[in-house]
């Protein structure tokens, strides 16, 4: 039933966005269109995975955690929806950023500077803005007290190395704790200059081995964060970096899938299966294989029967990073509505979900235009950069 709520409410939200010309000012037709459309779906399903936890908890106890195990059920959708988005996001990041290693003529210092500058401009302003919102919420509601410890915690959090707590205030209550993925993304970005230096020194003989080795190191770090860190971390999506790299390495062979309609249909069926089948423990490998097959097809430019090239969907994809960071704030304010005001039935839940999507999409558009875009530059500049170097495709290289 909740899956139906997601599908219906998302479609209603898309119709509203189309009727209100949501795409104006943000639609970007450059880059790989299918990946832009995919990012919209991924950010949306991550957002719904947090909303559905709230809706389900209105009527029952949430039991869909790491210990939940049923072979195939709607409960697996609750467990897998967020993982689905994160794993494919990681594949997209690897697909788009390992191409930096192909800039053989660029000095290592220049590559490092350009890569890190592009990532800081793309990721930090919106992350800091979301952090400011969280801090303001904490101050207004009284849960955050200004003292030396909370200031230290806030600074660490803003530099991606803090925990979910700023003082006694739990940031995950406001943003759903989504920032843990950014820490692993930063490990990917920081590994690329090192791989680049060693790859040039070895004349490209061990490029794939170096990349896979670096991913192995990131995986080990993620395991350490899971076991001994103070915030939630799932190391398994790091495997998506490897799958994204292979999609890039085999892009010429995969290009033949671009116009294969049966491949698009197969992807939709695989997505349904992956969301419904258990990802418990080592069964995550089945989940990984399904999503890898989907990404191989989508990265070829296959739009899944035209769905991923929908202008409204691609526009949501353009603001997907803002959507990823800000949807939790929208959900936080929805949760402030007194429970006695909410009739407990699926029609009302569908209306809440539709409203959640619409507000989240428009807030994401606003923060994209006011916070993100001033730092990442105009479409024209990005287009010129993309023509100069494949590694400069920052707008299509947005991991979210």
C-alpha cells in the first residue's frame, strides 16, 4: 500500500510541477540526460524512504531495520528504498569522476586544484546552508545550547567529520542524517589525485588495480566508521564505486544498449525486484548486481522508454543535491503537525506525501538557485568547460 502511495503521490507531484513550469530557470539539457533523470528518481526515493518511516509509525511499530528478514515483501521496500538511492548515487559519482584520470597531460598539482575546487564549490555551500538551518532550528526549539562543546561539534559537522550531535541536539532529527554519504564521497574525490600520480608514474599499467585498491581502502575506512564511528555508516554502497568505474571503462561497449527498449523494460523489472527482495547481510550482493545492471543500461544513455528524459524529471535531477539535503527539513516541519490533526487513512497519507514532494521540490529549486548556482557558475561556462575537458563536466558530474 505504501509503495502505491509513493507512486501516486510522486506522479501527482510531477503533474503539478509540470503545470506550474517547475523547469524554468533550472532545466539543463547537457550531459547524459538519462543520468539527470535518474538522479531525480534516486533523490526522490531517498526522500520517500524517510517520509514512509514517519507515516508507517503513525499506525504501527517500525521494525524494518538491519535485522528484518523476509525474502520478498513490502517491508523490504522500506529497508531498501534509501539503499537503492545511495548505491546508484555512488555509481554515478564513480562514473563521472574517475574520468579525471584520463587527463594525462595535466600536471598533478593542477588536476588536484581543479578537482578539489570544483567539489568544494559544488558541495560545501549547500551543505553549510543546510547546517545553518539545522542550527537555527535547534536554537529556536531550545534543544541546542550555545557553549564551547556545541560550537566545536558544529565546526566538525560543517567539515564533514562530526557526529550527529551538536551539543545535546541531534541533527538527524532535522535532516534525516543524510550527510554520512558525503563523507564517503569525499574519500572518493581525495583518492583521485593520488591515483593520478601513481598511475602516471607507472605509465598506466595498473590503472584498474589502483582504482580498485583505492576503493578497497575506502571500504575498510567505511567499515571502521561503522564499527567505531559516532554516526551511521553503511560500507556496502562503496562497492558501487567499483561498478560505476566499470560502467565508465566499458562505456564504448555499453553504448549499444542506448536504444534497446527491452533493456529499458528489464531495468524497470529489476528495480521492482531489487526493492522488494531482501538485502539482508550478504544478500546485498544480489541487490548490488541488480542495480549494477540498471546502471550499465542507464549510463549508456538509455532513457528507459523515454521516462528519464522527461523535462520535469530532469529538472528535479538538476536540483537533486539540494533535494537530498533539504527534504529532511521539510519532513521535520511536517512532523510538527499535531498527530490529532491527521486522520489515519491512506487517502490522507497520499495527500501528505504529495504535499511533501511538491514542497521539497520547490524548496530544493529555491536553494539551488540562491545557494548552489551562484557558486557553480552559469550553464554557458560549464558547457565551455565540458568541451575543453571531459573531466570538467561539473554540472553533469553532480553526484546528487
